[in-house]
């Protein structure tokens, strides 16, 4: 290429070209029924995000206000950050043993082997 010429490159698409936004379905289905803590069957998952470990526990089927209150209490007692996404609670780090003890104390049950 010589220095005097410019390339005419167009990157992108017009909406009129037939492009449409595709919405991916949720990974999990949020249940409509609300269970009491003793009827839950929770399990643990562990993921790495940006090089850091995230502990995921769930799936909770509680009212939003109840799950927010439980999350707030757990974060305070564990001393770590966390959030709720699609009925699963996510915690920074690996507080699995302490988390299990606190949830059993609140009346939750776990699947066998978790």
C-alpha cells in the first residue's frame, strides 16, 4: 500500500439489513413457589472469575426480601462480599465450611455430598 491511499472500510451493520438482537434464555429457571428453609436442597459450586475464586450456593426459593436479609447476615458474619443472581448466592473467596455451618444453623439442608 502506498501512503497516499486510504482504505474504505465499513464495520458494522444497519438495522435495516435484517439484523436482530438475540436474547439468550436464562441459565436457570426461577421457581415461582416459595419454600421454607428446611425444604431447600442446596449445593455448592466453585468458579474462577478474572483469576479469583467465587463460591456459589443455591438454588434458593425464597421471597426477595428474605433472601436479601439472609445474604446481608451471611456477608456480615463471613466478612466477604456477595450477591444474589437468579436464585443463587455468590460469595467472594472460598468460605464453604463457614457458609455451610451458618446455613445449617438457619435451617437449610444440603444435597448429599455437598
